[in-house]
């Protein structure tokens, strides 16, 4: 793995949230799918943005694709 991939290593739950975001779901929809509260999903999204060093959900999804985290 590249340094960038290691730095962006995600938890299983973060992967779950990332996949749902990439599929176009809102935080609320992702929360329903994962049986979590929308606030918990919001925290996972914030953590994802931080780990991927991105400011927006779209940038995080793009970056995750480039790092092959969505495969």
C-alpha cells in the first residue's frame, strides 16, 4: 500500500458509510440503512473528510476512488 493509502486507512464502518455516500445517499438515508442515528453518520462523514484530507463529500468520494478504497 502507498503511504497515502495507509494514511487514509478506514474502519469497516467508515467504509460502509463511504460506499453509501458514493451511491448518493444522504446522511439520513445512510443512517437508516446502517441502523445508526443520522448524527452518528455525520460523525463518520466528518472523520472520513479528515482522514482523506477533503473539504466536501464529493471530494472525499473522488479521493477514495483514486485511492481504490471503494473497490
